[in-house]
């Protein structure tokens, strides 16, 4: 199957499918987060303040991660290069700073935001597919896709030169090859993670337990898909930098699950922030 980027041209301005999905991701995530805050008798407006900090911190962190990964500072200002783990680190850092400044109950907010984080990631992956980015290794599976105008196009030359894929002898370098739609794999797995987190969001453990579960499930999903993704940052043979980072977050999640496994109220010990009519 051949797939082309979703581009909407309005005069001299081009709106990409990724841009549309990212905007939707923040809106949907903010709405889910606000709903969870309200269920916990916290001020829903905290969610939208958090979204602003997450957007700014996420964009800066994502671009900085990409620039460091490729070894070019100029890549920070280039089109594309929005890396999930860099965005996660930058977004989390900015949000934690906001929570600290406002003296908000950290663990309660982390639990409340967990389903929202997965929903935002899921929608973001739809955006990646719509612009033909973050695809997988060459494949002849029935559901494999070709991206002749991808980022970059899935030509034999690009797969060889940019992702170090071994191209069979005799294959023309300008041939557009079919690849594994890893974006769709992540969408499907993220739906499962979202369903589980939503089902467990009223857990009886201490606050922070659900965020631990989020870290474990969401990063296991990413680690699995990375094995078939076209990447240029593999170390130790088949392991990618993202997998190593993800493994660290899985371990952190396991620690949080263990620390907050005991039954308890969903409270971090901080005073609640009341819901206001304003």
C-alpha cells in the first residue's frame, strides 16, 4: 500500500497532518486531565496551565534531544526532528517546575495525568503516520506500506544511508520500498495501554501507583516496537538509545508501583486545591 503525506494548503501556508494531530493531542489530553482533576476535587484549570507548560517544555526538549542525537546544533531549528523522549523529558521538567511553584499535590497529579499522556501519544502517532515519519524496517508483509514522499521517502538509498539498512544486491537505490507501519503498531498498543489505565484509574493504592503503571506499560510498548523501526541510533547491535532510555523508565515505574502498592487514599499529603466556579 502506498501512502502520501496529509498536507492542507491554505494560500502560501501549509498545514500538515502532524500539526493537526499535535494540536488535537494537546486538546484531548488537556480535557482528559481536567476531567480527572475534577473527579479528585481539584481545580480543572490546572490541566490547561499544565498543557501550556508541557507544550513549551516538550517542544524545546524534543528539538534539543534531536540536535544532540544528530550532533548538529543547527538541527534544533530545522523542520521536523520532534523526538518523543526528548519531548517527554522537556515537558515533564516544565510541568514539574509548575507543580513545584504552585505547591500542588505531585503524586495525585501524576496519577491524574497518566491516561492523558497515553491519549496524547496515541494521537501524536496518528500524526506521524499522516506525514509518513517514524516508519519501520523494509518488509513484504501484507500490511507493509510505501512512503514515496515520506520523511524521508522509503527509497533503498535512504534506508541504506540514513538508517544503515542492508539492501539486497541488485535493488535499485531509487526504488521505493515497503516498510513496517510502526506508527500503526504503536497506535494499537497505546489503545490497549489507555484502556488499562482508564480501567485502573480508581485504584485503591497510594497516589503515584498509577503513574508507575503508566511508565511500565507505555515504555514496554515503545521498546517492543523499536526492534522493527528504521533507526540510526542503534548501539550494542540491535538496541536503540530510545530502548535504553525506555528501560530506565520501566525500572522507575516498577519502583513506583512497589513503593505505592499499599492501600491508601489518592493523596500525596498535600492539601487539596478546591474547585471554583470561576
